[in-house]
C-alpha cells in the first residue's frame, strides 16, 4: 500500500478490485501512483491491465510524460503493449507523443525493430 495515497495498489496481476478502485478515483487522484500503474501495463493479458487500459486511453495527452519513461526503458515488450493498448487507441495521446513515435519509426533499436515497434509506430503516425 502506498501510505501517502491511502489506497492499496494491486497486489498481483489478478487484483482487479484494487485496480477498479484506483480507476474510480479519477486522473487527478491517481497521478501520484501513475508509474506503479504503468508497471501493470507490461502485459496487456494481465487482468489488471485490462482494467487500467480504457482508463489510460481516456486520460489522453496528460499521460504522455509518464509514458516517456516507458519509451526510454529497455523493455521493448512493455513499449509494444503501451503502443498497441493505449497510444493506438488515443489520437490525442499519439499527437502528444509524436516525437517518440517518429523516433521509433525512423531509428528503432535492434530490439525495438524485432518487437515490431517501428511498424506499430508508423501505423499510429499514419492514423
């Protein structure tokens, strides 16, 4: 539990109850724990990710600074989950992340290329 926040974060990938509680609080209240929420988006098959995904899509552009940390990481599968599950579903967020999408499409790392990030970024940019 995050003492300062007062609401327990999900304990595991099946803890949809705590995930739903966080979503019900709204964007302003969950911003302090957004890095922890994004950790649960590493695999879109996790039940908690499916709870958070529509909420994060709805947040739109204000989510961009938090996603930059993901795009600066070495976790290419996480980047892919974020692109497909969130950015591709939010035109407003795609505009806010345009520089990151251009970098992924024009000069991906070898790992990003293997994970399909370059093609996914190009597809989002075309939308």
